[in-house]
C-alpha cells in the first residue's frame, strides 16, 4: 500500500505573513514527529511559494504549485512554467483542478500537456479528476473518471511522477461528501483504469478531495484505495489540517 499523502491546496488564499505562519506551524509539527505515517504537501499560491518554501525548509514538508503551463518558457503573460516551480523547490504541482477546468476552460488534452511538462521538469503531477453533480445524478461518475484518466494522464506517467486526486466537483467547498461506499467504488475504478495507462498502477497514490475535515478524515482515509487527501478549506487552519493528517496514523 502506498504511503499516505496529505496535501493542502491553499487556492487563492493567504498573504505572505499568514502563509509563512501557517507553513512554519506545520513544519514544526511535522519535523517533531519521530516517524510520520504520512507525507505532507502544501500548495500555496504562486506569489508565496518562495516564502513558504523557506518557512518549511528542513522540516520534511513538501512544496507544490497549483498549476503550470505546458511550455517551459515563452510569451505567455501571467503563466508559470513547471521549471520555475522546480526552481523554487517545488516537488509537486496540481494540474487539472476542477476550478481550472471550470473557470479557465481547461480540457483533458491541456491537463495532459501540463502533466507532461511537470514530469519533464522533474515534478510529480497531481492530476485532478471528478464528476459534476449532474454527471453523478445521471449515473456517469465512473465514465467521467475513465474519460478524464484516458485524456489527462500522459504517456510516461508512473507512480513516481504522478498522483491522482479524485475530487467530485459537487463535494468541493460544499460540506457534502460521497458515502464511503461511493468513494470505495470510484477509487477502485480509478485504480483499474490506471492499469491501462501505466504498469505500476498499484503503487500510484489516489487522493480523495472534497470537503475533507478533521471529523470525516478518519473514515475517508480508511477506505480501500484512498492513499491520502487533497484538502482545500481545512488546509488553511494548521490545527484542522494537522488533525486530518493524524487521522492517517
Ligand atoms: P475543500 O476541501 O475546500 O472542499 O476543497 C477541496 C479541493 O478542491 C482541494 O483541491
């Protein structure tokens, strides 16, 4: 079983002072663990990746970006290239988050290109997939995940350079979560689908994301094929994020 990964997606939150304080707090807690049962990753907004990296330096907490461009450099005003994130000490980058798919029109092919760019920069791509509420109501949840895996996971993906995050769109920021039976069904399906596109699919970490809180993390993290969490809102409060991480141990 892969070691659990607890990842915080800070989204468009935190000015430098808040972000550095949160990062320091997590760094102290993580480095104080004798044998942490989980890896911890924080993905701050691009403006403070550098400062947060300095704050967690030496603690063992990992650093990630929230998005990257498919190109390594060029005339793409406002965008950030994967090598730029690596240059700041990032080891991971989230790609294809539903908020990018929804508000920036990102389609599977673009997500796949971004993941490939991440791999080429030596980063682990955290590729997000998940159905909308209408798709779930229409009985399409599994089919949507199959389609997104086929389209968003590039050739050359391995358990080392790729993490999948299943984030049902209707569960993000809503306080609603799927039942553990539903999570088990989708994660088992994702594992099976991954075996079509990579040879070491059993070792790929499949995170669950969407309204993960301290109160539900224990039961979610105990579900088969759930190898960690991608946490939004609750990752902004050190006590809450830490409690979620401890639910893995
Ligand atoms: P919430 O934890 O706020 O529901 O957000 C989940 C998410 O989108 C993480 O990427």
